[in-house]
C-alpha cells in the first residue's frame, strides 16, 4: 500500500497547484496535525482514499468536529487492509491551550490503549503530532518530544512512527527519517510518501 503523509503546512503542490498525476497510486493518507480542515477535505476528495488524522497544538477545531470525509485516529486503534494503526494528538504542554499534554497525561493515554494493543498483537503504524523525546525534537517545552513515545516504540516495535510538529527550518540539518531498532521514525513535515505491505502485522 502506498501512503501519503502530511503535516504542518498546506503545500501548493498538494493544493493550489495540485495535479493528480504527480502522486500516482496513493491508497491512504495520514495527517499528523496543524493543517487547515479545508486542506484535509481537499486531499480526501481529490485522492478519494481514506484519510486518518490527529490534531496538532495549533488546531482550533472544536471537540467532535471532523473535516469532511476524514477519520479522527486520536486514541484509537483501527485496522485498514490488515494494517494496524494508532494515533495520539497534540504536543508537549507549554502554555495550557488545547491539544497540549504533560508527559504524565500522555503516558496515561497510552496506558488506556494497552488492552487493545494486546488484543491486536501490537501495531504497525503510529501517527502523532509531537515526536518521541530525543528523536527529531528540540529542548524547549513546545517542541520537546514525549519520553513515553520512545517507550511505545521500544515495547511494540511498529514498522513506522510518523510525527509532525518539527519544521525543517527549526533545526539545522534536520533529518527526515531516523531508524530506532526496527522502527522508522519519520518527520512528516510538508509531505512524505512510503509503502507498506497490506496485512503485514497480521501474518
């Protein structure tokens, strides 16, 4: 399955200057936050494929609001074509506004998912807005990653951990992908495309 991931910036190549032939055979879209709802609705309409998303710290959509045709993955484990996917919205707490969480709060959210993770024998793709601690993150509170995300990787070894939030111009020489054990951690800022085998986690 060919997957398009997007985050943080509505890129002209995927919006104002969009041409479908430049993105052939996309079968699913994963959105990692801080994107306008009209951008997400545009993508799901133009590609006509499932779009799963989590919100970022700058998303101001009211609770329960969902961009047209899109599926909220926050604190849910869903299976699409045999691929197990899990999502967590928001960033590290820094000024108390919505979609910000302390390390303890995020750890509790993960703990609530443990039964489902056990029942489904793990997870293949995790999408978040914030990165794991010490992987693509920064030291300021706003851009600090979550330690519990790193523990999630160590415990469940997903094939992919995809995040947003860290803009390339924030860090000199920022990396797009970092491999942690058997997990590929991807900074989805802008967009990124990868492929994964259908049902690989259920073999």
